[in-house]
C-alpha cells in the first residue's frame, strides 16, 4: 500500500523508461506520415551549429515582420556570408560563426501603416552568441530538434501564412467558402519529433478558417441576408455584427491599402447621428467624409465600425471598409460552417496519403539551401512500421437475453437479442414537448421509447407521473419548474427520476435546459431532437436513447468479461480507481469566460463502468487543474481539506467499501511542452489529497497523458489487402504502435482503437509520465484498448479511453452552467462578465447525468 515518497518539488522529472515492447496481438505492417532524417555533418566545409539570441526593439508582435527584418540584415551583408535559420522570435541558428559574438544594428524598415505608426520605423536589432551545438554528441540529441526544426520551417515560413506549426495559403490548394463571410484554406502541418529511428519529420494535411477579403457590406449580407434600404439595422443584427467583427482588420477605400484598422466595436448610434470634435469644432462623420474625401455616404442609417481605442474611438463608415485578406478566423465556427469544413476536407486514407506525398514533393526539402547547409537529408518516403492489432474484448450482457455475450467485429457490435447486464429502474418520469412543429408526438414517442427500454432489460413504469404535454418554446424555465413542482406534490419526498424533453425546433435552448435541470432542480433529463422523435419507427435512435437513459439512472449496459471475472491485470487484483481528466476552454475571442476542468472517477470496482463527475472553473486557458486538491479554512479558522481527487476517493470508498490501493490517471489535453509542469503540480495534488484522508496513505499511481489531436496518421501498407483495413479504408481497430515512430526511451504508444466512419481516422497518443505500478507494455495497451469498448452511449469502441471521454463530456456540459451576468451585448469598454460556475445539484453527483 505504501511507497517511498517522491520529491515533486523538483523542476524536472525523469519520465518512466519503456518497460519493453508489447507482443500481444496479430502483427501487421503499416505506414506513418513520418519522414526520417539523416544528419550529414561530415560534408565539406561543415563548420558546426551556432546558437544566437536576438532582440528587436521596439518589440514586434508580427513574426512575419521579424523575419523580414532579419532577412534584411542578411541582404545588407551584416551577417557575413552565413545563412541563418530564424524562428521569428528570439532565436537564430547558423552553420558556422557569424562575424561577431555580439553586435547591434540600426535598421530603417518599411512597415504596414496603422493608426499608431508611420510607414517607416527604425529598429534596433541586437544579436548575441549563446552556445555551440555539437550534433555528433548523443547527449545533445534532443537539443538538436529546435535548430533543425527552425531550418526546415524557414522556407515555408517565407512563402506561406504561418499558424502555429502549420502553413496556409489560398493558392496552396483549393480554397472554398464555409458561409457567413468565412472561407477555408488547406495547408499542411510540419514538426520534427524524436523517434526510435532518430529524428522524424511529421507532415500532415490541415485546414483553417479565414475571413473572405470582401466589403463589409457584403459580409453583412452573407451573415444576415440584409441589404441597405434606408432602414436601420435591427438591434440583434448590430449586436451580432459586433461579435463577428471584433478583432478583424479592415482597410478603407479612401485611404492607402497599407493602412490597416482593427475593429473593436460597432456604434450604438446610426452614422448620421455620430459627431466628433475636429480642431475644437463639432462635426458629423457624414459631413467630414464629404468635405475631406468628397465621398457622399449612403449607408447613413447603419452604424459605423469603431476602431482605435474604447476611450478615443475612430468611426469608419461601413460602406468604405473592406476586410483584409489572409486573416485567420479565430472565432468558434457555427454548426453549418463546421459541417461544410468537414465535408470539404474529409479524405479517405489513400487520398490523404497521396496529398501528404504531394506536399512533401512540393516543399522539396533536400534542395533548400538552408537545409543543405545544416546537413539535413530527409527520406523520400513514409516510414514503414511493424504494428500489432489487439484482439477485441469479450463483452457480457444479461443472461436472460437470447445472447449473453458480444464479440465485437471491426470495433462494433449490436444488441440484437441482448439485454443490458444491469437494467436501471425508472419508477417516476414524465415528458415535456417544446416542439411547435410536432406538438402532438410526445405520447406516441414516449410509448415507443419506454417499450424499447423495457425490451432492453430496464424496469420502466409505463405511465408518467403527470401527463406529458406540449409547452411553448419561450417558456422553458417556467415549464421545467412547473413540472418539477407538480411531480414533487405527487411523489412527496421522492425525486422525479427522469424527465424526457423534446427540444424546440430551433437551436440554442439545450444549455438552458441542462442548467436548470442539473443545477437548480436536480433532475436527470434526456433531450431528444424533434425531427428524430417524429420518426417513431427509428429503432436505432430509440436503442441509443435507451443506452443513455439506462446509464443516467444507474444501470450498466455491458461489462468486460475479464472485469466481472476479475482477470484484468493491474485492476482486478486490488481495489483500483480509474480517473479521467479533461479541459474545455472558452472561444478564442472570449477573454472573460473561465476554463472548465472536469475529473471523473470509476465508482464500481471491479467492473469499472460507472464514472462519477466533478467540474471546476478556473482561470482562462490555464492548463493545470487547480482544484484537484485544495485547503481552506472555515469560519472558526479550522483547516478544511477538499478538492476533486479527495471527493472522488471518499465516494469510491463509500461505494465499494474499500479505499483504492491503486490509481490509474488518464489525463487528456497535455502537450509535450506541458508534461513536466502538469505532472509536477497534479501528482503533488494527488499525493496531498490521499494523505489528507489518512497519514501514510500512498496508493500507487500511474499517470498517463493522452494526446487525441496528434498529427500522426497511420495508413495500410497495401490498399489491395482488404484484411488489413476496415470498410472505410482505415487500419483496423485495435492497431497499436510502440516502435519506430515512438519515443526513443520513454513509455509511449499510439492506439487506433475505433472503427473509421469517414475520412482518415486519427490514433490517440498515450504517454506514461509516472508509473509506480510498473505496468508492462502489453498490460497498459490491452487495458486501454479494452476500456474503449465500455463507452456507454453506443455499441462501438471509441477513439480515446472512456474516462477521458467522459471528462470531456462533463466539462462541455458544465459550460452550460455559466450564465452571463450583464446584458447579452458586450459593452463598449470591454467584454461581458460571467456568473460563477453553478454547482451540480447533489441529487446528480453520483450518477452519470452527463452522458
């Protein structure tokens, strides 16, 4: 039970070494979008790699301008005859020494004109020698990644728009409209990674949304279908226009095209009412444009765009403004835009593979002068990998069904002739229908749904507590509270177990419904879209709803045979709790809304299917979970221990009658650069939470980071071999890779656990950051793959381990609990503020209400 304490206060930790390679599963050969590198440091005149630090003053936020400034230094021969690789920020690498160890240069350089700078600016560039990097020294292997990465990115950075580690241009590949004045550009992702084969260049297809370079009047038409006709814009249109254009740069047709303005708002008054002070005299914007530019403005009943600053706004008439090209759209896309983007960028595996090969050929890395200077040679083909396909687990259902087991095939199975292994009990329920187009479907729909739940093994009262009825969609909160009160009067001290809700015909009400039900009333709810509810013969939809309802009311749909028979290594032998943790962050332009962390934990050892969820709000975009463990003081000054880990440990003991002897912690959303920080802080919190329950209580912990958005893609080695792929052309579910493209020494693996539906499936990357349980490679890989078959909402394996998936769902749900504290419209002096995250009602804390 106990282990030697570890010093988590150190700033750097050694991650666990790979315990060996897995052997379970059928061997297969696949390809990865990795191109291996060779370093040819013996070439003629190779003079070594040198690292320099660069400062540019005044500070420049544009990496493109920074690159142009450093490039100008080379053009003026200030750097000698040495070509340099520059990262666009503070670092320069060169092959051979620069003609100085430290120097300063004054450079006059043309810049884009804005409201605050002139067309030419004087920059002071300071360059200082830092170190020499020995590429031949194995100990400096990881230190070579950054300079080589910068060298490989140098040429694309000059040709394309850079977004993170990806490159875009409207001429690189076919661009297209997404709707509402937004378009997509196709591009590519590129990054250098350490692998067991040495350094590897990871190249993948990517796509991003950009604003269409159109007149603002056309932008308004595309968003709101409104043309100017002398009538003012509706207030809701003006408010939404402010949201859509905040932060967008525009040019004006009466000014130089190089003069850019960033929009921060839209005036509340129409243009013909706007006045400003000019040399001590008050003048209207309309008169000013007529006198100064001889422009007779027409859109005078529409508002103006506000640029400059909130304290000293500059008003620009909408009709003279045009959106600047090549601006990335950082705002959250709406559902129509997302659908269009997915449809336009979806590629089958063989198509995506060929696109990646085309990108590789177009970039022609080995012929780039800087790449040759650095002694880099990139392999011309993708990496072939020896992989394995793990067998699917055996799943158990109730033995009263005709079939008590399921053997998944290609990542999926069905419930024909099967009943849930533990059917839930619903004794009290009712339904509310907010659909205006389908006001009479609730009774027939509920009859069908109840019958489906019963046929799948649930004990379900056929009659509702109060008659189901239709309600106006504008009375959602009133309806929910009324139904709750009426049911309480009939049930007495008992709580309504389930509220079935047919949603309104329009979108936007789901969050309100969940907030009211789950924070105020404490009711488990099941929402249904009216278009699906109207299709009474859609048995698959009804079956999926029954799976969700059974889970929400405390039942189990299926369970791993090995779990029920206590045959899961590192789980079944001693009480084990499995955690999942994930984040959801607010929209990029929303600086006032908090990030939300969610932590779920299994409560039903040894079955490990039921996961309790807790959520917490914290600072915007903070990547460390702050509330895993916390200490406060009460009114009397006594210390109070708390936090999500401690709360879950107590709940586990209450549910199973035993304290966890082992903790497995799946942490989603951790980038490579955050490994140290996340592990140090969160492992410390786990330890403190344990010891706060009992001195010397130190269950052994395994901490696994999950990267579900990695850019590694795995392809069949032979598309003519149908046995090596699923129906979509993707590699088979259960394919695991822990060789070749994985870390040279650390314990990581790629797992593609789900069946492909459309496009190219993405494997998840699992990286073990801490392991006191001494997992073998096979044990952790098989456990992770098998758990992917226990996801409650469908009869398919899923792409990431369910505890992490559930945590993601809980975090998304919790965002519904944050309400706007002021008017929906943002104020002129800043963004709107938000209420604190509302607490989940105590009636729901121990059930999976979030699935």
